[in-house]
């Protein structure tokens, strides 16, 4: 079976109106959430369903006045929220997790409409949003006695920073939003969330759902474009920025936040490498590698972006990967048979196609895909590329689409050097039957997270962050919670 594109009336299947040809007044919309209340927008922008390339919703575009209202509300709620115990804040967040599950189908359909991913994967995203929050709040930052002797007692304690600004991306609109809320609120901060303007609707609906679950001002949700992001990072009333997105935007966030020396956590892009040794079972490992590279149509920051394969098994593994790609069903996420959806937005769609054209001009061989699919949406056939090398954009940059270059190697030490020869350092993996050797090689990869015989996946109890230009700081685990708090050493003399 060859790759096919499946198109359905996504918005109709979602229980939303099919908005083609309709006026702006009939498009789906949600308000901002400020100080525990819905706040209607005064200006709007369209939100595009990437499977149809048509607007299905209109999103309120926050003004500076809206932001100021949110900052004042968040600051006003800071003290009382911070004085609650860990257990009291935990109960609030468990209530939010339960509410997310109660609205699972609605939120999943919004995600598929704005992001394009298959509805089953959208439901998984909603569930993971709730479960990650539940797991994170099993942790707690404890006081640590650093010294207790004749000179005195020194205790390290952590307190909330104040107001957190959380900026979230379009590839995982809910599962990368909810944990930021959980980190900020569980550690005693208040939060203002800005979702991506490409995928704001599920987050805005979450803000509505959460209105009655927290004291006024604790959780605020504002949608908008680049101006709102800049205002948020520059605002002197915000104490920390947590940003997930591209390296280029992360650098701008850091520069903007530097004027007030805000604390920043940046989880940025990756050009993640997987190294496959020749002792693996090719037929067994190929589906796992494919899933780790093409999940969410390759639009996962930690997905495999470069695959290095030992030469003796290179032809057979390339063939196995191409066979899977050719049999993948691509299309509208509301069709239950679809396995991969579109690239999320037109700009990223063009970037991926430009990379494919650049590789083609330099002699790359496409074993599968390599082209756009017919249809109104932003669909690209799952692509397996060989005859590529360092120096090509497809290898040196992060495609962030359904594309995987596969490169042969002879010497594993050389493979490690090549895998590390990048400005990125988010994740990496080694695949081998020899687990001890795999661990030793994974230890040599310059990345924040490395795996053996697996790739992609988060545990809310394990810190996650990037090396090099893939980020600063971490989220998840106790270390991630501490990143939302100020450490204070308290010195008490004996007398």
C-alpha cells in the first residue's frame, strides 16, 4: 500500500461548524482568562486548521492593557497563594487534572482542529497532560540543613519567585502548556500563559475550564502574537519566563528578559541523533526508530532527526524504514484510519519543502516521500533520505517535519563525533544488544537526555533540559521545581 492522503470534513467531525465561506462572526472563539474571569477580545486573528488550510476559529489578540490587567491580578494573588501548603496547592492541581479528563474529548478535538494530529494522538495528549501533572505533584522541594554545629545552623530553603510568564509552542499545544502551569502553581507562583498563535484554542478553553478551580488571579491565559510575547518578557512585573520553542526565538526571549534579569527556563530545538550498531535485529528495531522519528509528523523537539547506521546493516535498515514510510496513511486527523497528520502551519511546511529541494539539488536519494501530497492542507509524504552528508541543511538543521536522513558509518567513534558535531544538544540514543556498551556510548553523546534502545518520552519525576543551544535550565523532577523557586540560605547562630 502506498502513502495516501485521507481528507475528511475535520471540523464537522469535531462537532464544530464547517467554517469555509462563513463570516468571522460564525467562527469558533474563546475569551482570555484574566483574574479568574473571561475577558472578550477587542481584536482577533484567524486560527487555521492545517488539514484544510481554512480558518476554523478566531482568536482574541491581547492588548498591552490586557497584559497589565493579568500582571496586576497575578501579583495581587501571589502572597495568599504562596502561603498555602504544598498539600493545599496539590489538591488544586489534582482538581485541574480531573477537569482536563472530564473535558478530554472536547480538548482533543480542539487539538486536532488546530494542530492536525490524529484524534487518537490528541486524546493521548490530553491524558498525558493530566497524568504528568498528577505525577509532578507527588514531588516536593524539602528544606536541607547544610550545617548544624557549634557555629550555628544553616538551612537551605526555597520560596516562590512571584509571577511566571509561560510561553508555549504549537507542536504539542496542551501537553507542553499544562506542565508549565503545574510547575509554576505547585511551587507557589502565579502564572500568565501565552499559547502559540498557531494553536491557541485548546489553551484558551483550558483557561475557561480552570476559572472556578483556583483563586482569582492565580492562573491567567492570554492569547496573542509576537507583540504579546515581547511585552510579556519585557514586563517588570513578571519574575520568570518559561519558554518552549525554537532556538532563534529562545535567544530573543533571553535577550528581552535580560533587561530585568528575569529567571529563564528555555527548552529549545534539537537535531537529535540516533546511532544504530550492527548487532541489532533490523526488523525489530525499524518500527521503533520510525515511531521515534515520525511521531507527530516529526514535529517533536526530541524526535530522531539524524539516524546514523553501521554500514553492514545500512541497506537493510534503510529498506525497512522506507517500507514503513510508504505504508503510512497520512491525512486529516479526524479520519480514524490516519496515522500522521499535516505539518502544522504554512511557514513550517515551506521550510521543510525547501530543505527537501536543497537536498535533491545536492544529489540526495529519496527512498520514500520527498514531496508534498495533493490536497488543501499542509501534507508532506513521510520521507526517508539517503546519500546525504554533513553540510546539507537537511542534516545540519532541524527539519521539524516528516523527514529522516539516514547516514552510514564504519567506526562507532566517528559516529559519536558526527552526532555531537552540532550546535544542538537536546537528546540522543544508541541502539544495540550490548546494553553495557550502549550505556558507555550514550554517556558520550552531548545532550541533556540520552537513551539506550529507546528514544522520545518524558517522566515528570526526571529532569529534562538541553545542552548547548538546545536550552538553559530544566523542567520536571525536583530540579525542575527548584527552577521556579529562589534558594535562600538561612543562617542562625547558636546564641
